[in-house]
């Protein structure tokens, strides 16, 4: 379960270009939920998602993941939370183009002490669960948009996180591929993972169990 309470996010605090992107956001997401975050461009969707993913800080308010208060933790503790609890699918895939699909999925495992052989096996299983095991050895530069998105999802789930966060995962995909990727998220959700998807697409949002709308840095 995650819980945020009155979160305020200010970019460039105390500088001339200071900008308050979130003005006190409060919400709760239970384990196993599938939630869409929608809102106009610039509303603060990615900002909120990055805070939930523990890849950005915030100025005030509280964030709890399973009763752990996520604030001012050591870098090591943040890394541990990200590793164990959070899988993040970035807006533009954020894959290493020269790496193969398998190598990309192995990146989050590089920090763990497991044997290389076991890491490969784990990465292959993640690729299998997103349906592209046979593309393991292909460089990402040679994959289609939908295939890249699958690699990005495989990389997000390779550590078996309890929640998967995705920023516009269907934004760059055609309707058919987008439907396939949504099926994949629904499958991951049915396996018990919490899924949080930022989207502009109402069709995508309506496939989620709940919709949270953000407007101008506030929940509507
Ligand atoms: N690094 C940054 N520095 C300063 N301002 C920022 C930064 N990132 C985002 N902002 C501002 O914060 C506000 C919210 O941005 P955010 O990226 O969260 O919007 P969004 O809802 O994800 O929009 P989009 O749908 O276009 O992706 C915007 O006004 C944006 O200009
Ligand atoms: Mg965004």
C-alpha cells in the first residue's frame, strides 16, 4: 500500500526559476490496484510518478510505502526500496540502444551478487513473461516500438517489484500494439502487482480500476 499526504513539489527551489508543480497532493493506492493518472500536459503527472518511484524528491508532505516513511533516507536505502518494490517504465523506453534486449533487462540485476548465469536466466524469464523471449539477442535499435516497450516492461519487472509505474506506456504506439501492451499490464496486475499508469488516452485510463485526475498540480 502506498500513501501520500499533502505532497508539495518545487522545482529549482529558492531560485529565480522556482516552480511549484504539486501544491499538496494526497492519495492512497492499495496493493493490487490498477490505477490511471490522467490530466492535461503540464498538470504534474510525471512529477507525481517520479516521486512515487523514488527517483525525485519533494519539499514537504509524507510518502509511505508499506508503512516505511520515504523521506531523507540514505542513498543505499532508496536504492533498496527501488530495487525491491518499484519497477519503472520511462516515457521514451529509456533503453540502451546498442545493448541487446537481454542486456537491457539485465541492467537492474547488475548490482546484485547473483551469478551471471542466474542473472541471465532471470532476465530471460522476464522477457518470456512479456512474450518476446525469442528477441533476447537482438539489439534494441533493431526492435519495433511495441517490442521496445516490452523490453522496458521486462526490465521493470525483472526484480519482481510489488508495483510497476509507467509513464505514457502507449503514447508512442499504434492502437493495436497499445491494446497488446495494456493486456500485458492487466496480466501483471492479475498476478498481484500494483500498476500505476500515466496516460493521455481515455481508452487506456478506462481499462484501469480507478482514475486519478490531476489538474494544475492538484488532484481533481
Ligand atoms: N525539471 C523541471 N524543472 C522545472 N520545471 C519542471 C521540471 N519538470 C517539470 N516541470 C514543470 O512542472 C509542471 C509539471 O510537469 P510534468 O512533467 O509533471 O507534467 P505532465 O503532467 O507529466 O505533462 P505531460 O503530459 O506533458 O508529460 C510543468 O509546468 C513543467 O513545466
Ligand atoms: Mg509527463
